[in-house]
C-alpha cells in the first residue's frame, strides 16, 4: 500500500494486515480532490471508503482487479 502522507511525502506499507485503515489529518481547500485506487492479482472484492470528519462521504465495493474513486471537497 502506498499513499501520500500528511506532509505530502510518499509512504509505503509492505504486507499490511487486512483490512487496512489509514487516517490522514490534513487541511484541504474547497474543490480539492482525493482519489483512492487499487490493483490486486487475482481479482478480489475490495471496499474503498472516504471519510471526512469521521463521516462516510463515499463508499464503493469493487470485484475487479483494479479501479479507483474520487471525492471533491465542497
């Protein structure tokens, strides 16, 4: 798993325990976009969720080997 951290740097987590959850605290401007994506081989069920202030603002379950979703801050 690789993600942009709070300071804008890149962080990698090798062989994380699943399910994997990462909380990032960061101030964003209106219209900032966050994107989550994944790749697995073979295809598996993957659930992506974006929470803002501890509330789910977007949730999607996928069954393909790769996909992504985005959220625009309002």
